[in-house]
């Protein structure tokens, strides 16, 4: 029973780490695009 708890906790932690990596990669990819959009937006509105 104790090994099952350890395995389950390990799997849960691994899943949390993968989600964190995916979200940080998404933020890295989105950041330059958002910067470009901010740079272009004032030209478009005026």
C-alpha cells in the first residue's frame, strides 16, 4: 500500500512538472508576439 502511495505521488508530481513546462513554453512563444502586437497597435489605431 505504501508503494502505491509513493508511485501515485510520483506520477502526480511528474504531471504537475509537465504542465509547468508546457505553460512556460507557451508563455515564451506568446511573449514576442504580444510585444509585436503592442508595437503595431498604436500605428493601426491612429
